């Protein structure tokens, strides 16, 4: 065999090896593709069997709703299902749009905290027409005919507790109120407080301001009330974020140590303020219990079981005398 023949034979072997390797690689890619397709189909089938539940709070710029969402999500995922959460950022119009989107996405239950309790009828009607039960959390709605269930704190009593503490510890007061008219829970808290102090003319509401329960709105609102009424010596805030905004304004005006501040929630930061003597009291709620009960209500609905349709949870006044009995680093 000549040198040329030898080289030709080597080239032929290299070509056969190349094509054999290419064929093996193509076969491997084909097998891997089939495996991945099978896995994708299996995952898709698994997902198809997972129910989707939706949650639309009035805002997630509030630690209370963040904790409620954590608890609902835990229960839902323990059932092998999916929770889809949306944040309308206090906009009723955006909340209605997000409810429409979640219904179109196929959710089987909606957890809703109304951005405005007076304007929920259209969104609730949409859910009813779609056959999607709505569970209200933290605040009632004006018309609850289309609501499958409600889980709230005893918000009126929370206001009563704050007022009674104030009347027991002061002989009179010039009071500023921080409000959120769009939240029925906030309205009830302030009403409970106002109804109680109305029994004694020495306790006078001198000013009030809307802040939507937001720290960043409460601070300038409090600043303005202090400018109008420097005699203010007590603040009743609809929730703890608003109370913290008020305290920031009072600190800025060197008034924090001379003004009693009340809130509702029991967030870790306000319990710390109470322990330090910087805040007077807060009516503590339990977002963990609220979230769990709301989620369990959904699964009673799925199972066609009887369940209590309206659940009102007690609040507990947290003061400097008992704050150490509570979890200072977390929610109770």
C-alpha cells in the first residue's frame, strides 16, 4: 500500500468516527429532549391539579398584612395549592382591576381587604358572577351580601380599650385623631374611642386628620395638627404605623415625652416603644391567627362544610405594665 493509500484509509476511518460520534450526539440530544418534554408535561400536569387562590389587601405597605399573607400562604401551600397576592396600594380602582385579573387567571377563592369599604360592591359583584367566593379580612364591607366570610378583630372594642386606659390615667385630655375613612376597621376603632370619651367632658377631641394608616402621611398630618393646636396632649391613631408617624412628628417638635400616644396593632416596633416609655399603649391584634382562620375558612368552602361566616377576634391592650408578657420581637 502506498503512502497515499494509507492516508486515504486514515481519512476514511476519521470520517466514519466523526459521523458515528455525530449520530451518537444527536441520539443523546433527542433522548434528553424527550426526557425534558416528559418532565415539563409532568410539571404542567402537577400544576393543573393545584388550586389557585388570590389575595388582594388594601396595601402591603403595612406589616400587619404582610404577616396575614404569610399565614395564608403557609396554609395554602401545605394543601399543595398556590396563593397569588396583589397590592393595589390603597387604590379602590386598582383593587377592582386586580380582582378582575385574578378571576380571569382562574382563582377559586379571593381573600380581600377592601381599599375602600364603601366602594366594594362592583368588585364583589364581579366575583359573585364568576362564582368565586370572597373572604374579607381585617375590615368589613358596606354590603356583605356577596361575601362568603369575614375575619376581623373587634375593632370597636380596640378603640374602647384605648379610651378607657386614657380616662383611667389622665384627668382630662386635648386629643388629636389620625383617621382612615376608607377602612371600616379604622372607622370602628375611632368610633369606639370617641363614644367612650364622650362620657366625660374633660376629654376633648380638638383636631383630626386623614392619613390612610400610613406612617409617611401621619407624620406631616401630625405636624400640621400641632401647629394648629399646640395644646394637644394625646393622640389616638387608627393603627400603629400612623402612631409611629405621629411619634416622629412629636419627636421632631420635642413633644414626645409630653404626649400620650395610642395605636392599634401590636407591631414589634411599637411594643418596643411602649417598653421604653415612649408610647402609651396599643390594642394588639393577631395577624397570624387572622390569616390562619381565613385560610381554613377557604378550605371549609372547598369541602362544602359548614363554617362560621363572621369571626370577630378579641384585641388586648398592651401597656408598659404588661408589655413584657408579649413577644417583643414578633407578632402575637
